[in-house]
């Protein structure tokens, strides 16, 4: 049945409609949270049920395959975890909490459709559905008289509009050279075009700007620290995770079309990867605001992921899917701590982390697990992800790039371990009140710790799924 091809999207559309009706009825509190959690859980179940579906819809513009279905599982699971983690919405204005759930679900719907889109204009429309929903929620932060959230919202809109315009310009180049907007047609011509047509290199670089923007990849990264700092903790949790999953999926598709050969386009991506890693890590070293630190960290991680993408190999592409799944878990661990340390939705600094191991051992260990994972310390998923990405780069002969990436990983360990130091080695003499956490929050923290470690120790299952997903079109 063709309905199975778009079952997750249909369930999420129904969730969006129910949330819209709830906003008209002004349903609040536990009832609203239950609707959002139920809808996101059913979306995850639908994605798992339809995980093996394959086919084509809408005159070939919408392709359901292994990659799209795996990404939909990650998106559905991520949305459920975010809704569960932030179900109190302590940082969102009371009168817009209905709309907050509505727009996050709508943004996830755009990302799901984008993972199946295989026609350039369709991809752009899906990207805009996701982006426009986020443009609205950036300023939904609780607190009167603040300028930071308004400034963040304006910056996100302006940078998003600029990225879209640049990508449209790149699409015009690719269409002019290939005479098609369908990826299946472009794929047959692109390797030769990149070898012999400099305009194809420029066109592809411009086309990818919208996805660099979502991934916080240099040079489309400048919005990241201000939006992380200015948006609410709930909104930042979403922006730091799910849009990056959608962007990684599209970058796998688009860069995978360029072939496995080393071209000028490969060297463009290599330079961007180095700049992203280096700038992100060096800027993060001097940050005191934890969300700004994680923002610059995300720029660096985009560089690591680009290493896997530019290899053009099956191993490299599969490693990127594996890495982005682990990155979602590690970020959720860090933002879980931020969310529950700041009960009124305020930003936190290193001073707020002092003595956390005495206030809440579960949150302290959760933050340590997330920080160790992003630093690439074994046996976490961050270590395994970097190891597989670097292995794919070595197989392609990018020895210098791997050395630069390892130096960057060593630099990043300084500020990640600084988080653990603040949690466990400071604040011993201060009088600190214990954090009162519900049983569900503690279980959620333990789940994230276990997932970060177990997916790192036993990566075979997820890596095999990612390998099967990318092998279909490479």
C-alpha cells in the first residue's frame, strides 16, 4: 500500500492538526504535554513500522528508501525525547505554549519530507517548511524586557533568508548545466561536470549553503552562538539536534552524487571542514555561557562530519549518519542538565555547575557522559564516531586532514573536560541545595548515559543500518 510509504508523515500531520485544534481550545499544562508526547510517540512507531518501505511518489520527486526511513526514525525518536525532556516548558511564555509544540512538530514534518525529497525545488520547499516554523519559536522565551530573544529571532530569519537565496542561485547553475532538477538525472552527469566545469563546483558549493546553515557549518555559522544564547532552553535543544539530522541526510544525498573521485569540489569541502573545526574549537575555549560554548562546539562537530562526507565513500557516509545519531544523544544529555539547573529558563555559566555532583549525582554524570562523548573519549559514541570517520578519511589518503582533525579533537577536550571539572572538582565548600528531580527525569538521564556508552561500545547495529541506507544510492 502506498500509504505505508508516507505513514510517518501522515501521523505527524495528524499530530500537527490536533495540536492546532488544542491551540484553538487553549488546552494547557499536562493535557497539552500528553497530546504532544502521544503524537510524537505515534510518529516514532509509524517510522519504525514503515522502516522497510521503499518506493517513489509525486512523479519521482519523493523517494522513500533506506536512508529516508532511517532518518525519519531518528527524527521521530528525537522529537519524542525533546518533548519528554521539556514537558514543563519552564522557559516558554504561558500564552504561546500551544504554538510552541505545534511549530516544533511542523518543523520536524518539514525535515522528514526533506529526507525523502529528491528534486531540488521540492527539497527547497521542505527546507522552508522546517525553517519558517523555527523562525517563529525563537522569540517564544519567557521574560519581559529581554532583547536577546528578539535579536536572535531576527538574526535567524536574516541568515536563513540569505542561505536560501544563495542556494537558489546554486540551483540555477546546476539546472543550467544538467538541464534537470531531479537528483537521479543530475547524479549521472555531476561527476563529469565537477571534473571539467568550474561552474559546477561553484554551483554545488552555493547549493549546499542552506544545509551548511542548518548544520552550523562554516561559513554559514555566524548565527549559531547568538541564537543558542538568545532562544529558550527548549528551543535551543531542538535547534541543536533535529535540524542537523535533516541537514546531514541531505548532504549525504547531494555530496554522494559527486562520486568517489577527488575533485576541486572535494578540496573546497576539505577547506571548509578545517575552517569549521578550527574556528569552532578555538572560539569555544573562551566561552563562559554554557549554551554559547555548545554553539561553537556544534560548528566544530559540523567540520568532523564534513570529513566523512567529502570522502564520498560508503564507509564515510555511513559514519556521518552514525555520528549525527550519537551527536543528538550527547547534546540531549547536555541540554537536559541545562534545562533542570535553570528552573526559570535562564542561561547558565560554569559557576552554576559548581558542586553539581552534590546537588544531583544523576545530572552530574549525565553532563559528564555528554561532555566526554563530544570530546571523543572512549568508550562513548563520540569516540567511535570520530574513529570511523577518520578511518574513512585515511582510506582515501587524507592523512593531513586527519592529523588536523585529531589536533582539533585534543583542543576540544580542554573545554569539555572543563565542564566535568566544574561539576566534580569545584564548589566543595559552598552550601548547596539539592535539586529535586522527578523519577522520570532520573530515568531519562540514566537512559542517555547508557545510550551514549552502549552505542559507542556496540556500534555494529546502527552502523550496519547506516551502511545499508547509503549503499542504495552510492
